[in-house]
C-alpha cells in the first residue's frame, strides 16, 4: 500500500512545529518505507524535505546527499530549491549548484509550481489575519476559511504532486490554527459572560439595545461574514488558471542568480 497523505502529515508534524532534529528522525523513518511502498514522488519529496531539514541544522553534507537523491528520483521543484530556508542554506556550495543544474522542468509545471508557492504564502497571510481578527470578535460563530482548490492538470514531473501535497499540509494547518483560535475566542466570551452577569439585575434584564452584548455580537458576526466574503472573492480571483498551449516538455530550470 502506497504512503498516503495522513502518513505524510504525521511525519511532517515535527518539521511544522520547528523541531528539526525530531523531523529528521520522523521523515527518515517514513523515507525507508516510501522506498518500498511508493509512490515515487513521495520518496522524492521526503528526500527534499530531509535536505531542507539538514540545511536548517547545518548538516551541509547530509543536505546535499538528500537533495541529490531527490533530483535523481525526479523531484524538480526548482522554486522550492531556492526559496526554502534549509535548501537556500545549501545554495552557496558548489555541490548544490551541480545538483541544481540537473533539474529540468516543463514550462507548464513551472507555472503551477510558482502558483503553488505563491498560494502557500497567501494561506499564511490569511491565517495571520484571521487569527488577529478573532482577538477582538464578540460573537461565538465559527470562522469561515475559504481555500483554493488544488489544480487537477496532469503534471509532467514529480515536483508538482510533491508541491501540491505541501500546499494541502499548509491548508490543513490553517484550518487547525483557525479552529484553535475559534475555541479560545468562545472560551473567552463564555468567561466574560459569566463575569458580566455577576451582580446583574435580579429580573435578568441583560439589555438588547445599542451597545448591549447582543448587539455587539450581531455587529461582530456581520463584520466576520463580510470579511469571509472578501476572502472568498480573493481566493477565487487567485485560483490557478493554466496558460493554454504552454509547453509540457522538460527544459533546464531557471538559472541561479
């Protein structure tokens, strides 16, 4: 049975949390299974992730070895190769440049890879904004989290399915972060309701006029709905739209600056 997304998500947990030593162990453990079970793009991705982890840990030799293995398997995400911090840390070595020159990627795949990495940044921005907005909300409604659909075109190389998986991980992380933020907000609102009711009217008149908790909650929910609508439009506007006729033949990756 091939490695599935849930196994990949679990193995990436330490890397997502920033525990790179543990990540090296977890990713390495899954890599040993991926070599037998596949799919090939998952094995290549795990090598690329381990190269990134090694670079973050200062293990240049280990990072280059994993990067070379990833490229040999067909991983060709040249965008990640220069953007991810751990891989960028390897970029000053001549060995890195030798490996990078072996990467080929079709213009069609390169277009999608650039979109995926831009979308990952957009997800991070949206997550930060949503959590910041949650701090001041007065309503207990769950937060809507619009997310882009992953492209469905058939890729030409292994970098695209690997990058799609990483975007799925980022989107799942976004949903979890917002859910935690919602729970904290609801807990805070519940605590404040108890505090505000202490010493209140014995007849239970909490008030529903302007400035009352009920009106504040309604206004807050309306604002949250408006923000969600704006985000839906933004996500729709930045949806991936492949350029018709773009070549699917592999070509050398864009040169290093």
